[in-house]
C-alpha cells in the first residue's frame, strides 16, 4: 500500500506535523537525514497512525502514490536547497513539494520557478503555532499554484486549527505569497511581543509591581479586547517561579532576546516596498540592543537618566492607561503589517485576500487573538481599505485609548523607561492624521543642497529655486 504523503526533516516541528497527519488518517512516509531519528519517532509514536519509515529520497518517491506530496521541514537556506535538489532527481511532473519551513519568500519564488521547469509544483507554506500547533493544529499559509493547492486542500485543512468551524488554512496566492504572509505574521509577532514587554516594564519599574501581580494584570487583560495567545502566555511566564532559586522566573532569565531572523526579513522587505513598519522595526532594534552586551555595559553608569522622576498617580489608572497604550499600539502594528501584505500583493500580483489572512490567523498561530475577527470584519466592510486604522472599529478604539496612550508615552519618557514600541506607534498615528507634515521643509533642504526639486501646493509642476543666485524659482 502506497503512502499518501511524505514528511522529510523530522525535527520537533517536522516530527509533530508527521504525527498530526498520521493522527488524521494519512499514511505518512517518514524521512530524516539520519535514519536513527526516523526510527526514534516511529518507535515512540508509531501507534498513533500509519507510518512508513524510509531511508532515502529515492525510496521516499517509490513509496508515495501519485501525484506525490512531499512536505519539507528542514532548516531554511542551503539545507532546503540541498533537499530540493535531490528531490528534483526522484520526483516527476505533477508531483508537489510543500516547503513548510520559515523560508525567505524570495527563495521560494526562485525554487518555485526552478521546479516549474520540470512540471513539479512547489508550495511555499507558512506554518505557525510552534511545536504544539504543528501537532494539534497550526495556522497554515500555503502559496503556489491553484492546482497544487486543490490537491493539498483536504489534507492541509484537516490538520489545521479550526475556529468557529472554519479551518485556519487557505490558499494565500502564487509562488512566494504564503511565505511572505508567514514572514509578516512573524513581524507582527515581534511587534506584539515588544509591546507586551514594554507594558510589563512600565508596571514593574514604573509602578514597582511584583511579577506575580503583573501576571494577574495580564490574566485580567486576557478576558477583554486584548485576549490573545501572547497575552495569555505572558501571564504564565510572569507567574512562574524558578525551581532552583525560588525567585520569579523572569528575574533569573538573562535580558537578551534572541532572534532567528524573520523579524529582520520583514523589516527589510517593508523598507524595500516603502511601507512604514515602525512597530516591527523597533521590536527588531530592541532585541538587538538587548543583546549588545558590550555597548550596554559601556553605557551603564555613564549615561544618566532623568534627575527628577514624577510619581505615578493612581495605580489602577496607570494600569488602565498601559492597557490602552498596548491595545492602541497593537492596532497600529497590525495596520502596518496588513499594509505591507497589500503592497507586496500588488507588487507581485498575488491577489492576497487580506480578510482571509485575518481569518486563518484566528487560531493555531502565535498571534492568534480575539481582535483578528475585527480585522476580518473591517475588510468585509471595505475590501479596499487604505489603512485598517481608518476603519470605524479601529478608529474608535484608538481614539478611545489615545488619552491613556499619550499619558503612558509621556510618563515613560519622564521616568526614563524605554517604550520604543508605544512611542513609535503614537508617532505613526500622529503622522498619519496630520494635516500638514514637516516634509515640506525636507523638500526645501533637498532642493537647496542637491537641486532635488519640489512640488507646490498651488499649481502642478516640478520646481527649483536658484538658491546660490537670485533665488528665483524656475520650473524643471
Ligand atoms: C510561529 C513562530 C515560529 C518561531 C519564530 C521565532 O509562527 O510558530 O513564529 O516561526 O517560533 O520563528 O522567531 P525568533 O526566533 O526570530 O523569535
């Protein structure tokens, strides 16, 4: 009997995806670079379903029914290319390769085009939800041909998370669209985590609250608009006590955040597309600063903070203000994230349905949250929405929270507590709504030092002032 699907790369994510497929009734050919890992997985979890261990990719191809469906879960970059190269030799026209790793979307575009020459479908697929998600139901973001998606849909939707009976999986668009959207998911994840971290910092250093108390605040927030996986796990992390020392866990962890690179990719892509993603950029920078141990120790004790710090007034008020700042800044980060997806979709001709992206992020993934329903509703109201922030729900929510948001940013500045996420989101909001920006001055400066020209408010055309001469204006 032939296998329905193969999984190659049986690390934690790959192994759990293979188990998820087997648990859903698929006969799964399991392959790993070292056979030992395959045997280990099947030894431990073989009873969960129907697995076929295979030792190499030729055997894998021989084990699969046609069209063959092969899911790759190997490290991004060279290792993925190496496996694809080998697969190319053993697969044939009509077969489907699903890259479920966190690949860069440009790599996915290249791989898709290469495999297309052989008639092999390449489906770059974002999978979010960590280890647990992979096993119990991730959010799945497949990109590739519609034909390949049709052949994969029943299988992918059966292993995906589900919210209100809707699977968290949909065809995102052709070639790199799936991996692009997954990258944006991670960029938003970075921004969200940074904003939550700033909230914690303000409550801890600004109000002097203990981690366990702050855990309770987050648990309370999780029952309102902020309800989300990240807020929920924040309460969990803050409430945890280190077994070895009996100290709050948060106090025994080094304050240096790691990153594998998807946040950085997101910011680079957004810069290239010309879309502001201040929240994500600040989140990447903040992680970078946290890990810059040498510079931090050189500055500590040398760079002084404010000499006078204000007393934070009513404690509960401040907690509520921080909640409002968190929600408003989060709305800005999501609005920026969706702007990038729209821009890339236009640029690459992907036709991404933004409301559908919010729908498949409602469950399974790391940024799953109650308010993704609000995003879906906003795009239902107006699919051509220029920014989520001008939708009625978002507009009202930000306006309702802005007084607290502004107090928090001002108080943080006076206290000397960094809130790059909150303050950059507020600056973006104020920039977006400003009647007139100081960009006119920048145009003047550019024209003066480089004859870069400018446009006028009162008539069309491109102009230049003879700054060094008689300062007459000429039309260019
Ligand atoms: C997910 C996560 C997943 C992974 C991140 C972590 O959606 O399941 O985003 O992809 O945990 O890559 O990224 P950093 O190591 O860069 O924080």
